[in-house]
C-alpha cells in the first residue's frame, strides 16, 4: 500500500518541509553533487555503488542524515529511525506521487470563487485606447502589436485619442527639408491605419479625437479664409472617416464614456504621471489622455471618492530627428467599464522589444493587413 509524504516524514524523522522542498524541486532522479570537502549538497536521489539511496541534505552542504532511506540486497530491511522502517521504494513512490499531484495542481483550472465574492457581469464592456501615431512617422512594429491585440481582444469601443496624423507640413515650427513630404502622403498613411483597424475590428465602435496635430489644419484654414469653406477640406472628409464608420470628436469638445473622461490632453509635465496629476486636477473626474507620449497614472482620493487619470503612451517612432533620446513609452490601454454603475478597470500595456504581454499572452506585430 502506497504511503504519503506525511507518513514518510513520521517514520524517518525527516522534516516534512524538507520533503516538500524535494517534491517541488522535482529532482528525484538527479545525481549527488559534492562539495570541495567531500560533503554532498542538495536534496538528491541517485544510485550509488549499485545501491538505491534516498538522502536528504541541507543546501549548505551540511549532512542532515546519512542514507536515511535505503533498500538493497546489501541491506534488505529498511533503516529504522523512529522505531519504524520505510523502504526506498515506498519513499520513492511517495515522492513521485507528490510531484505528479503538484504538477497537476499547477495546470488545473482554478475554480471560480463563491458567487458572493465573484461574478461575471454582462454589463461590462471592453474598450481600447490608442493615440499619437503621428502618421507617417509612426512605428510600424508598435502599430503591428496594437493590431495583434485588437484581433484578440475585439473591443466594443476603440478610442483613437488624437494625433493619429502628424500634419508636419502645416506646422508653425521650422521644418526640415527631408521631412517635407506631401500632405497627401500624410493623409494616405493615416487613412491606411484606419482601414487596418476597421478590418481587424469590423464590429467595434471607433471614435477619433482631434488632437493638437490635427488642429493644425484648422489653424491653417484660419489663415486662408478663401478656401476655409470647402467641405472637402473638413477633417472628416480628408481622413475618409465616413468610409470606415468612424465618429469624430473635436479638440474642444468634452467627451465622457460612462462617466470616464476621454480627451487628447493639453498639459505636458516633465515626468510620467505628472501630467496625469495635472489633468486630474483640471478635470476633477477620472479619465485618460495622450499628448505626452508617456505611460503613467495618478490616483487621488477625497470625500467625493476615488479618482484616477491615465497617460496613454504613443505608437510613434521614438527616434525623431527633432529630439534626442526622448522619455517616451510605446503602448496603449484597455478597459472594462460597467455601463450601469460607472465602475471600470483600466490596464496599461507597454510595448517593449517589439511585443506586448497581456493576460499571460504575448502579442507580436501583425503584418499583411
């Protein structure tokens, strides 16, 4: 009849903690390792001089017990420690059974907690937030990771919170000749991003927020009133938003989703989380913004409740010609929002080494879309 680790410990006097460490290590068939002074090190089982032995040693190398368990032709009866014997085979079977049971526990599905502490609520909807692509100066690898995540996550909402297009040609800042592509190239790059997002998430509601870079067009039109009235020059028409069923939110519009504020942002502070603190202080409610190209969050609690604001990183190239080694992080965020109570859980996803990790999954760039 098989015996367990507790019985092995009782019969031999070996502490159950040592046996369990031996079990977790899974080293039942490893060989002894000798210290310079000849002492054995580790918790090992092996075959020594044709005799099956199971010996327990402290990791420091100090011997805990000399051949505590054995069973061989030279010693047919088990050694007696606490007045009872245990054969090597009994001990080996007990350890192997414990190892197998431990491995089964590791891979077994975790049952849900009782209903009073956990429940799946259908009122929670999934949303994804991304911004600051700065097409055509986006990072294609980062965009590919974002698309890979979208294909798996399939959110109800996709919020593109500003600066998807760069509009470098309309900038009031000095421009470098090698970056002065045509405006049409900028538009083509941005609309291609929208096309790919729509193809990956055909059923998602996509909302495009005007950022400070998109507003360059409006500032340019204000300086050229002779063409300002052309409907063809509206942001929606230039980016073909209707073709991809995308809703536009203007730069100065206030937008909340189930009580959660979403905007491009107009504050820039020097470090991650500082801008989030400024945005939270300015708006007074929880929300998310882009603009800084950093990931970060700031939490605040007062008599009104708990509040948090998120900075949402970027998907732009982090090696621009106009700044050296910028403090930018590539990434995006996803959330679950309760449509009835306003409860939400936001998770920020950092892109590093060309991939992202979320919920135990790795997301590599998705190409060919």
